[in-house]
């Protein structure tokens, strides 16, 4: 059976070492979401418009860890097996 969902949700978590890159990624992502909703609404049924609502759930700053930090050492050791 084929069905079309009435609603859909997506959670996107973006991270970066650079605050400038993080801002650029967020701007690009918001542009893509808005353009996709607009394109869908141009071709679709006007009474069932796709809203493309965006809600900020969390806001993590950019950052890095020192390579000698314990968490980094444990993660590196784990990837080596």
C-alpha cells in the first residue's frame, strides 16, 4: 500500500570547529529548506501547502578539544580497536 504522510518532522544537528562555518552552514540549510517548501508549494495543491516551519531546539557553539584531552584519547583509542 502506498501512502502519503500527513506530517513529517526532521531534526538536524550541525556542528563545526569554526563559528563562521557554523553560521554559514545554518544559513545554507535554512535557505535549502525554504526553497524546497516553496518549490513543493508551487507544484502542489494550494490547500495543502507545505509550511516548512523551522524551530530552533538547541544552540551549540563551535569548538574543539585539545588532542591530549582524555575524551579525545579515549575516542581515538576506541577507533583503533
